[in-house]
């Protein structure tokens, strides 16, 4: 095997962030190389350099011994590099075939786009690689798994022999993941391709890769042969220490029921049923965690409970009062606070200051209003300063524009505001997405504090460890239905995994 | 002391001030070039353009009245955009307000001014508000783009006014083609400067300006409007009645425009005529854009453009330069400000990339020694 | 009903349809440009100004060089420049499209009248050499249809050709695909090795050209070599509405323009019949445009709901 790709002292700096720090790495011809690391470790940035989207700030890149000077996707494609991005790069209104040939269209008489030929070429590719998909279907109408196939076919059409897959399984069902891995094995074996797979799921690394590189905070921590390591070793390399968080001190037991959901049906943005007949209840002084693979209805469920999404059927009760069909404001008044999944689009006003973001929801309180309409700025600022200190928000003070803060600090602003309402019910979605490990501990401690103080907490997280760590009970969701309910300390992650993928005992019933 | 300067820095955007001054300078330069190319006496023309508003009491008064109109229109735009809705339909709201105010004055011609004037003002406000309510509801409930609907409604308003002022509400005198009957003289606002357009309406306007500034900047309602305008989804999430706030902001914006129409009739023209507003609202909109929808800059920029506008009129009278040079300069300011923003962003990015490179090289050297 | 009233009705109908084609043409031309920027993801409300400047350029050059053809060429060249100018701000400098569009419209009002007054000593231009209406042999002799189709300015027929060419360009050429991708999913295009910004520049230039042509048609084709400050009368905005209404598909956009033309013609017909006040009939096209906008949104929502329902059924069958 020879060096197919060689990174030499590559560094990449974005304003304020050193995303890649002096990385040297060789990837061999015909291997499956896994690149693992937490969110924000710099994996995608490194691969974007290889694909020519980012030009490195310093260092050199060699592909098959040739030094790369022109960084552009076009040049990368010409060199036989293909990339399947985490967020698919597809034009929704184009057909499968049109997406595959985009940029290198077959032409009729030298000018006109030859759609028939495009579909024929697609069919040939489909046959050659066994990736079944309808060439004339519009991409917006096909499933996520099929869309990923289109992405792979696209790179193959362009003649790629180096394939980069950025978190390919994040949105896939287990069956689809298995199929994907079969395809990867086949193209490596039969077509002698080199595959680089970015992931943070360690069992996938073990299942598919020959070698594995671990990244942490922009640095390459180590490169190992997959057969020489195990998941535990990789995990400790990823986080920089053995994965042992301090034990959280859970005190008190569950009290009365505070959230009750009865036979709920909710549609997603396309109008398709996302939540199908979910019933659950959360008691005061407990955390109910939802474990599910992304896109199985957990987002829609929480949005429906908090009033952000229309309920098609069923009922929601918050603190003993009917919350079905009420506005978010009315539901908040029943005693509910909400840390939303996507803080940038839902959780903050990124153009406003920290002060203004912390005040939201309390702006009508008497202490902040003179004569009922004049905003008492000094009182507001004092209040903001207090929360700023209490939640250890780090930035340039309470006048900082929230949009300019880091993900972790922005999340602290959201959590500080929502927790400051001291409501009996908390709905929390993805509390630590894009947050560094230090801050993660902070959020976990705060959440358990609220639990111990008697709040009923409904938690959803893509991070299974987080769900296990915080929850008293766990429910698994699969395709909008509850597939199982467990005491958190009486089940293992592996078992939960089965239920999350619809293969557990509960799903059979 | 340091804290004081810090606060001052937070309150004033010096970058913006510099950009504005540079843009004004460049725009005047562009104007000068155009004047030279088209063969006018540049020095004389520029002198007239800048100094014309101060050449006589009458010009000065007219300038102030025009600044008042621009300022109120600009503020009306500010109010809408603060809540995230662009009122481009102010022109229609303005002329409808003027028409109804004028006709109410005609109907109540025998009443006391104490009844007629408030009634006219109320009529203008209601009509303007209603005319803004339509696109507001369409935007909030059906998500119909308010820019197109308001522009279309402007054209519709022009024809409605044309119909009434030529038809049922026309001055019965056969010599008049398309005006309403003149108002009872006792209804007119008192003139502050004789034979100019400047009337006591400017005092009402000043109070109104202060109120808008106060509400937008200092009250809880203004704060809520800003949240809705910045991120409506977040506002809804946080429990605000976002839809209602947007509609109310739009209606207030329309009411202000209607009132401007009434001021034009009762302060200057004395009747409704088709020249009651010569796209004044669009100039107010330009002012608001240059002011980045902030109230205090809106006031200042209104004054600057009013000076240029009446300067341009003076220039046309004395030097013969077409008054349209004023629009050219005004839009040049906007293009310059937009361009300046883009260029500044590009320079900023380039500077950061360079700094990053230096930083990494420095570290590399340090690292090499270690190795 | 006697023969006389029949022939009266036919005459009115044919002149209405004739006027429909006439009224639709400037809107359709501008909308053909507007659909390019729409596909490229640029909200272009500056078309009104682009048309006005095109009209002035055509009239002024036609007067100065005593040639309508050169006037049209000049308006095309000017359209390219305006497109470049628009793209410089909206694509290169990433300015607010809305502000730039508004400013462009006001700028157009200023510069055209200023130049007209300083070059021709009058706020408008009249009697510039213009295009003559084309009477098509054979077709003009067909009863009814002849008087509808024949006897228009060259631009009317050109527009029909442009609609077809534009459809082919947008949906049947690689560049058309790239322009659509640049608006719908620019990063996809970038990863396919094409520069989305370049596509936006191309779209903007094409938009300038078509608006220039629309202007040339207004001054040299529709009117007999005239230019006036208010001659565009919001057609740029109506064109924008047609683009939205037709989903930026050239054929559907043209249909929308025809619909606008139809109501405009009805208004003019009513006006000449003196049954209704001319001011009220003139307002019809603008009211129709608003109704069109509302219809697009409501029907879009209905369609989504219907599709969702179908999908639901499919799932239930499973």
C-alpha cells in the first residue's frame, strides 16, 4: 500500500477558532480510514481542506505525491476526490439523475442538457454498484437513505477513487447503516477505492475501518490500527481522559405527575406524521429521558408539548391543566420552561445583547417597569449581571451581542433564562450540543439541581451517554412510536440501542 | 470617567457616523461630476444646493416643513421595520389620509375648528391605519410578501384618490379639474414663517417624533417589537404574541403616514390635490434605510436631505440645474453606504486571515525549536 | 340578436385580445428577466428602475442617432451595465437586496429625468424614431384571429420567441441548471465544482438585458418614440408578482403576464365605453396583482396539505 493522501503540518484558523492545529497524517491507498472525535474536534474542517472547500492557513497537502496548490472543489473532483457531506449537497427540485450529473452534464448537440442520457448513465451506475434508486424521481420526494445513495452515486459518476463520508450514519436507520457498510466494503474490495469516514460512533469505527485517527480540539491525538484498539481506548483518546464524569447526586423521589401526554399525533414540516400515538407522563422530581435516533419524532414531540407545533390528535396536560392547542405563551404561563433544540433559530435573538436575551419572558414584571410601560434599564442590567455571574457566562459582559458568542456560552444564556423562571416543568432538548466538555458538566449539574429541587424534566438528547447520566426513566422512540420504557439503572446502552432501532422486544409487540 | 466613555462608545456607532460622512462626501462628489459633465457652473450650483435652504425665510420654512414630512415618514418606516415588516405602502396611506382629512374638513366646514381639526386628524389616522392593516394581515396570516402588496396598494390608492378628487368630492367650480374644495381658512394650522409651508404642525410632529423614539428605545413594548423583528420564531417561543405585534406596528406605521397627509393638507396645501405628496414617503423610506431604521439618525438625516432638497429647488431656480440631481445624490449615498459595508466586511476578513497566518507561523517557529 | 350587434361584440372582443397581447408584452419581457434572478435566489424589486432606464436609453439614443434599431441595441448594452451594477451590490458586496432595489428605482427616476432635462431641455422625450407595427401577410386576413395577432410591434412577437427560448435555457441547458441550483442550493453547486456567485452574476445581467428590452419596447414599440417619467407605472413590480405567480417558469410567467394584460385590456375597454370611471378601471390590474399574490400562497398551502394527506394514506396502507 502506498500513501494516497498526506497532510503535512496543516493548520486552519477561522476567526477566533483554531479548527486544525498542525496536523500531519497519511492515508493509504485502498484502506478504510476512520476519523473520530467529538463535535467541533476539527474532523470536518480537515476533510473540507482535502475536498478544496477550505484553503489551509498553513501547511501542505499531497495527493498521490503531488503537492496541492489550488484548493477548490473542482480541482479536487478532477483529482478523483469525492465527498458526501453531513448535510446533503443535493438540489431538492432536481431529479436523481440531474443531481448526479450536476456540473458534468451529458450534452445533446453540444449545448442542450441530455436528460435521457443522464438517466441512462445513472441506471448504469446503479447497476454497477448495486445502489438501487429511481433516476427520474425528484430528490425532495425520496427518503434520506436514498438521498445518501444519490450522494455516493454522484461521487462515483465523477470518477472518484477517494471517497470522504462525513457522519454518514447520523440520519440512517440501522438497516440503512448496514447496507451502507456493505457498499463501502464492496467498493473498496472491487474498485480499490480509498474511503475516509468521519464519525463519532465508535462501534461503527470497529465495524468498518482498517485504521482510525482520533482528533481532539483541533489536534490529531493518535492514529491506530483498528484491530489493536477497543472502544474504551478510543473513547478515552477522544475526550482526553477516561470517560468518568463525577457521579451526579440525585436526591428525593418522584412526586405528583406534572406532564401528561395522551395518545399524541403530530406532523412534521412536510405534513407527514412524525409522532404517532405517544403517551407518557413525567412526575415532579424526576428526569424522563427520550432516547432516539435523529428524525424519529422526538423534536416534533417536544415542540408539540411546548406549543411550538400544531397537535393533530391527542392531549397534553401541564401541571394538571389542559395545554392542548395553546400558544407557547399560554403554556409557559401554566408553569413550563423550554430549552429548545436549535438555540440559534429558536432560543435567542442573536442581534440583541446578553441583557436583552436574559430578560425575555420577564419583561412585563413590575420591578422592570416604571408606570407599567417604561423599561427600567438599570434594574434590568443589574438583574442580567446577576444571572451572568450565577451561570458563569463568559464573554465581553452583558452588553455582548449574543450572535458573536461561542455555542457553549450562548447555551448558557438560554439555560440561565429558562431556569430562572423556576417553573415546575422543564422541557430540555439537546442541552449540550456543540458545547465543550467542561461546560457539559456544568449543564448536567444544573439540570440535576433543578430535578432535586422538585422540577419535572423531560429531556431529549442525541447523546445517549447524556440521556443515561441524567435520566431516572428512559423511553425509546422509533418512527414516532414509543418502543420501550425503562428504569435508567436497570438497562444497558446496548439493550436501549435495540429498542431505538425498532428491533427490541417492545417493537415486536 | 472610563466607564463614561465606554457607555458613550456603546451608544454611538462611530463607524456608522464615519461611513455616513464619507458616503455623503462621495455622493456630493458624484453629483459634482454629473453637474460638470452636463455643463453647469459647478461652483455656483453646489453653493446653491447646500446654501439654498438658508437663502430666505421662505426657503428655510419650506425646508423645515419638508424635514418634518421626511422625518415622520422615515419614523413610520422605522416602526414597521422594528417589528420586521416593511411598510412600502406609506405613499398610499399618506394620500388617502390627505384626501379624507380634506373632505372631512369640507363636510364640517361650518363647525368649530376645535371639532373639525380633531375629526380630520382622526379620519386620516383611521384611513391610513386601515390601509396598512390589509397588507399587515396578509403578511401575518397568509405570509404574502408585504413589499409587493403595499406597492400595489400605493397604485390603487392613487386611483382611488383620483376618482374621488375628480368625481364625487371635486370642487364644484368648473375651472377645477381634480382638487377638493378649499378648507375653511380657520381650520388651517398657524404659519410659523409667513408665506412658507412651515406651520404649527411641526410642533405636533416634534412631540410625535419624541414619542416614537421613546416607545421604540425606552419602553417594554419597544423591546418586544425588536424581539419580534429580529427573530419572530424566538418571540413566539418566548411567549410573545408575535403576530399581533407585527400587525399593530404596521397599523401604527400607516396611521403616522395618514397623519402626515393631514398635515400636508391642513398645514400647507389647504385642500387635497394630486401634488399633495410627490412620492414623499419613498424619500422618507430612503432616509430610514440610510439611518438603518434607527430613530435619532432618521431625524438627523431627514434634516440633511431636506436641506439638499430645497437647496436643489433653489439651484433649479437660480442656476437652472434640474432638481432630479437631488434623487441622484440621495441614492448615491445609499449605494455608498451599502458598498462601504461590503468593503469593510471584506477588509476585515482579509485582515483576520493574515493575522491567523502570522499567528500560526509564529507558533511553528516556536515548535521547530522544540523539535 | 341581429348581425350588427354580433359584429360589434366580435370587434370589441378582438380589440380586447389585441390590447391584451400589447399590455402583456412589457410585463412579460421584464418578468423573463426577473425569473432569472428569482431562480438565482436574488429578490429583485429593482426591475421598475431597470425598465425606466432602459426606456430612456432607447428613446435618447434613438433620438440622438436617428435610429430605432441603435436605440434598442443601446438599451441592451445599458441593461448589461445595470445588471452588472445590481450584481456588484447584491452578489459581490452582499448588500440588502431590498434596499438596493428600492434605491435603484429612485435612482432611475432621478437620473433619467435629469439627463432628459439637461440633454433635451424637457422632462420627457417625444417623437423619437420608433418601431412600426408589423402587419403579417396572410394571417392578417384571417377573420377575428388576424386582427388579434397581426399588427403589433416587433417586440410582441419577439417576446413569444423569448418565452420559448427562455424555457429551453432554464430547463434544458446546463447553465440553466446551474443558475437554478445557485439559488436553490448554492453549496451543492459549489461542491459540484461550479461557482454559484458567477451564476448569480449571469442571472443578474440577463435580468438587466430583459428589463432594458422591456423599456425599449415601452418607449419605441408600445408608444411612438416617447419617454416620460411615469411611463413604467409599476410594471416592474407587476412583473415581479408574475414571476412569483408563475413559479419562475417562463411559460407560466408568460401566462400570468397575459392575465395581467387581459385585465388591463378590460379596464381600457371599460374606460372607452365610459361605463365606469377611468380611475377605477385603471386600478384593476393592481388589485388583480394583489389577488394573484394571495392566490399563489393559499394554493401553495392547499397543495402541500393535499400532498401530505396522500403521503399519510400511503403510510397507512403500509
